[in-house]
């Protein structure tokens, strides 16, 4: 019989922990304007950027984007025409952006190393320091892949990363794993800061168990690094032992048909639900009712690795035990034997044993889930992490922008003189896809 779990099951200090509020936030009236740079915004899989921006208290964020996918609301600054977007992608010409609107910004914060290289000429033109957050693939992927890419932004990164290393004001690593990767790539130790991205612990909370289907949940884009083939093979090993439990998977990509076919070939096609892309609210509700959260990430052939995996923190915040792998920064998010269970990459046998154990031992699953909530409250509360980022902003603004502002101007002047020719050649149609990047 399925065990009923309600809010009273969880200790009050775990269940209702919300993190430390910022006592100074209420008294702050004038916020410092800063730019937050992302080439394409908002991206459905990057809600962590929106959450971090919304959590700022002493700074007034202005989104600076090449392509705004959700017009309306907030302060958003983007090129006014398709030809400007295309010209900027090819040349990094800062004049593509509404410079007069950006003159009051005190710093520019770019998410992902590739975007930072693209934003560097703009920070020079505005005379403000550039802060960069590295999220994983931008520091773990083999640089030769970027050099061979057909996407201009990836080629720019391969060609001008050295400029970013030299001129960037600060580099934020979202995990200790990413921090070590940055140092290995030659980023200056005195400019690298490890700051976890926080999650909203008032939103991600446990919920009373409702009557309904039992399921193990996986949320991930369908890419090789997520290890979905390993997950399906593991599920095929134990599905028969738990006839009343299904495996539900949220996400999709061009690889989806391959995973669906693999599940059918292994005889578990009827025991899995491929749910496709779901909203963040839907994912939250699915997490709250899951028996366990499973995501066996693995290293891709080009080195791409999981930086940390915010989705693990979200599951733990809901008191859901996690099963994953000893990979990338995941051991920083999932404590083996405390908040979840870890195994080696691509080991579907060990993964199956861990899932089976949690489905058989509900007391263990409950204990790991409780500790997961505690750990997230300690380490990943957005109201504790955001002040650390704001303190870095203070430090960077005190130091100011780099003195060398003339490097790399040659392509800017070239872009300016060739803008009229590019305007006539560029077609607005088809320029709305981020795949051109």
C-alpha cells in the first residue's frame, strides 16, 4: 500500500524554512542600474536567469538582448531592426544597440562565456566593467568545436576568448567544478568567484501527497550529456519489480524519437511517459508528487559536462530524493547517502539498483528528501546567494572598467561603415531564430 505523506511528516524547520531575508532591502529606495546581457532572452530552459534578476534588491536590472522572445514588461534594450541584429552577430558592432538608453548603466553582467565575448565591445563602448557567469558547457566544451562551428557566436568565442580573459572584470563560476575549469583555462584566480545560483525556497516547497499515479521523474533536454539512454536501460531492468510505478520524462529535442524507440525496444514503452516540454509551474507540480527524481548526466564526447544542475536543487527543495551520477558539479548539489544516491556515469545496473532501493525503502527515501530540503536551505537559498552577487557588483564597480578600451575596435569601425550595405542585404525574415547564432 502506498504510504501517505503530508506536510506534518516534515519537521517544521525543514518544511517552512525560507532562508534569511535581507533586512536592508526594504529601506533601499534608489537602486543602481546595471545591464544583464543575454543574446536570446528569455529561454524556457533558463528560468534561473530570470529568477536571479528578479531577486536583485540593491540593483535595477536592464535586460540587454539581441533577440527578445517575450515582448512587453520590464526594461529590455535590443537592436531596433533585423539588419542590426544580423550585423551585430557577424561583427559585434556595439552601435547595433540603443547606446543612449544604456549610458547610465554601471556594469554589464553577461550570462555564458559566449555571450560575454559578444558583449565585450559594448562594455568597452559604454566604459563599464563586464561580469561574466559561466554555466558549464561554455567552459567544459572542447574549444576546437567552437572554432569549427558554423555559428558566428561560437566562432567569435574561439577567436576572442583571450580578450575576455584579459579584460573581463569578474568571472562567476556556478560551482566549484566550474571554478576549477575556469582556472585550468587560464582565467585569473583573483577575478574568479564561485557563487551558487539560488532557488526560490518559497516556491519550491514540499506538497501533500495526492491520490494518483506513482512515478519516478526526470526533467532534462534530450541531449547526450543528460544520459537518458542510461536511464531508459536502467528502468528496463527494474520496471517489472514495480508494476504500479511509471517513469515520466519531461523534455524533448531532435533526439526524442531515438529515446522513444529505445524504450519500446527494451519493452518499457508502456511504462514510460514522454511528456515533452512543460512549463516551470507544471514541472514544480510534477516534482512535488514524484517518488524520486532521476537524472544520470554523463560527459559528452566534446567534454560538455553538467556544471551543477539547478534541477537537482529544485527537486531537493521539494523533499524529493535524487538519483544521479558522479559527474561534473553534481556531487556539490547531491550528497551521496545524505540527500540522494550517486553512481558512475553510464552504469545502468547501479542506477537501476539505486532507483529500486528508493522505491522499496520509503523510510530511506523520506529521510534523503528531508535532508535534501535542509541542504538546499543551507547552500542554495536565492535570498542568501543574491547578496553575494551584489557584493561582487560593488567590488567591480569600485575597481571600474579596464583601462584598455581600444583593443578590438577595428571590427567596430568596419561594421559602422558597412552598415548601410548590410542593411540592404540582410533579410528580417528568418533572422528570428537563435539557431543562426
